[in-house]
C-alpha cells in the first residue's frame, strides 16, 4: 500500500478541518455578540465582544490574527455556521479505518479535546512532541510509520510574548484537567510561587507547559508566568523558538475531529535532529527522536516539500556553532543505527 494518501482522503481531511473549525466558532461565540478588529503594533487582530449580560459587558475574547484567512472567513460567515458532530465523526472513522491514519489513545484525545474547548489553541498555544507527530499524516497526506506513536505525555508550548499580548485566558488549568480526570494534580517543583508547569494524572498521564528560553540571567532556570494558560507557568527551553515559529493548523482524529496547532513538520524534523544530540546515545528517547525525524524527512521529500525542508535546515545551521554541531552529531548517529534517508537527503558524509 502506497504511503501517500489518495486524493479522496486528502479531500476528506480538508473537509474535516473546515467543519471542525466551524464547530469551534459555533461552540465558543454567542450569536448575540460581535466581532471587532483591533490594531496592535501595525497588525490587525480579531476579538469577540460578548453581548450585554445583567447590565455589564463581559471581557472581550481574543480570536486570532485578521491576516489568517481561515479565521476571517468564519468571522464574516459566523451566523451561518452549523455544528454537525455526527458527520465529522463519520469522516474521522473513515480516515482512521480506511486511510490508516493515526488516532490517539482515548484519554490523550479527551485531554486535547478539553484544551481545545477551553480555548488553548485559539490563544495560539501549540501541541509539540509525539502527540503533534501523530497528526502529521493528516498534514502531509502521508501514512507515517509507527515510531513510538503511543504516548501519555501532552506537551503544550506558547511564546511568552503571545501569552501576555492576547489579554485572554483559558479557565483554571486544573479545572480543565480534572473535568477529564479527577486524579490530575500539579507536580511540585522549585519556584512554585511562579506557578506549576507540570500536571500528572493516574495511569502515566502527564501534561507539561513549555515556552522558548528568553535569555538573560534573570530568567535562567525559572518558570515563566503565562497569563493566558489558566494559572499555569511554562518551563523555558532552548531551541523551542525555532520549533513553534509559524505553526500549522491541522485536525487530530479523535471523536468528531479536534482542530489543533502543531509545529510545521519541516521544523519538527530539523528540531528532532537538534534535541536528539542532547540525549544519551542508544536511549529510547534518542532513537525515537531520530526515527521521527527520518520518517518525516522521507514523507516531506515524497510529498514535494523538499525545498521547505531545506529552508528549515539552512535556518537552523545559520543559528550558530552549537546548532550545527548538534545536527552533525545526529546525522552521524542516524547512519550508525541504519537510518540512512536523512543523512542522504542532507548530503552528510
């Protein structure tokens, strides 16, 4: 069976994403309110202003950049949107059963759904890690190989500047988590006064919030306060700014489809080359990173995204010596463990 999806399935994926985004607007915004455009730092953004309730005006909600055509189209057509859950669920079933695309473990899907309904992706947080990798079959129209696809870890990343700028927030994060699984609790850590960054539930479920390292001694080793994340803080990580720059919108194949933001797959593949070099050689995490990178490089090449992949690769190399050294280390390791596609594509010797 070819790994590239038939056009009938890629058309279904596009239709499902459209319907899921329609459902998001239908779910989040009351028809009695109005959308307003706000200009900040030379860019236009959509906000939703609720109707008068009990003699007061509720705080406006951030919707997204006006330059995002998917968002602006729904603002314009808002009053005609309809939520058709059963039709979406049928499409999801077809894509999982017939197209052999990946569907997450039930509890993981339920948690991502809860974050979607809470507004975390509207506020431009981004799924990363293996849960994001699971969605790339739909992004690329390609059946990805199983490189440790199942996971109980959900990692969400957001730029600190965005978390501050949107002037909006999801409900308290523990309320969101415990509505799905009452066992969820914050994991104690240093600097707890800044807010928890990790939450755990029974059965190995874990949710962690991350943000790019902002640099400067005053931020070193300290969680960042994230005003949009319902009281959660985020752990600063190096290299994360490269990964979550200009994320893409796709749909997780769970229930009626969940619209999510994930890193561009080209950036994800290159980022895995960088972070795998920081793992212990031969460890499960190192091999998973290398396997995911190799599978994505193959998929991107076969689906006509090779130029985009090289652009991300060249950008990472231009970031400096540490970035180049990490990439070269991983390409050498890939040849040693018989993952030959990526070193060949990038001309590694």
